[in-house]
């Protein structure tokens, strides 16, 4: 089985019981260990992560341990960064064996089917202010300057920013996704895919669980939802891609 999850937001201050939240994710990862061959983490798995050269940020020990157990069993793990966990570099790659990808999307052939995999923040054009912030966050000079600030200042600020952003954008995401399928289809059709015709487009970011056909496109669109309001994920058995929910 191949699994796809996104938007877990581990460490988010608006999650009332962070230890329980992490344990639910760990329990899920332990459950799929018996049949998983590949696991795709499609962004915003951590609510905030900034990777320093010689310092490991605090937290997520049980979660990273669960990923390490999967990797040790031979499960291929691919982590596509989102807009909250942008600053993943080489620590998890080297320590656990995760493939870390920072790209708007990737194209993968899985069991003979073509997948476009994305977090989603750079597939559908958002507000100009959001696009500017995303570019700023990926600017190497800005990252160097940011890393020079002591974490006692940057980490609380990042979590405050995340909480305020969620409060202001949640309504827009919930309302807008109903109207965005057509726009997503248009954006996908404009991607430089070298004549590849995808069977599935799998993405997160909007915190909405959706499985639908795309107008004017043969692919199915699967939006992965989130892991704090509902625990939703996608599973591909080689033929059928299905959206699942853990009750």
C-alpha cells in the first residue's frame, strides 16, 4: 500500500493536547507498518521547523521515531515541504533516510499510474501577499539572517504567526475550495509535464477532504484534509486511490 498524508501541524499551539495529537499520528504510522511500501508526507507535517546546522529543534521525538521504524523496515518516505515546514534540509534525510523535496510539485509513477503530488500552496495562485511571503521564506539570504536570531525569539514568533494565520485564513480556505476545483484544473493543465497525463492529483494545504473529478481534465483530484479537525489520508492499492478517515 502507498499512503499520502498532509497538514498534521505537529506542535501547533492551537492544538489543545499536543502529546495526544502526536500519539494518534504515531499510532497510525505503526498501524500501516505491516503493509506500507511508500509514504508521502505532503507538507505542513510540522507546524514550524527551522533546521540549524548544529542544533536540533526540540520536540517530535515519538513522531520521528515512528518514521525511523518505517524507514528501517524498508518503507520509502518522501517529504514534500509545505508553507509551514519549509526549512527542512539534511537532518531528517541523513538521520532517518527520508527523501526531502522542496518543489511546487513532483510527478511520480506509482504502480503504473501517474501522480502529481503537491502541498498545494504553490499550485494554485493565492493572494499576492501570500506569494510574497513564500518567496521571502525561501530566500537564502533571508534564511541566513533569520538563523542568526536566537531561537528563544524566532520560535515563539513563528508559532504566533501560525496561529494568527490560521484564524484569519480558515474561513477563506473552507469556503473557497468549493469554488476552486475549476481553477485547480486550469493550473494543473498549465504545468510543464512534458506530455505526461496524470491519473491523480494529490495535495493538501486547504484542510479540506475532497475526492472528485476535475472539470476539463481526466485526473482525479484528492485533497487530503487535515489531522486535527479530522484524521484523513489517502491510500493507493495499485489500482484504486481512496480517501480514508480515522474515527
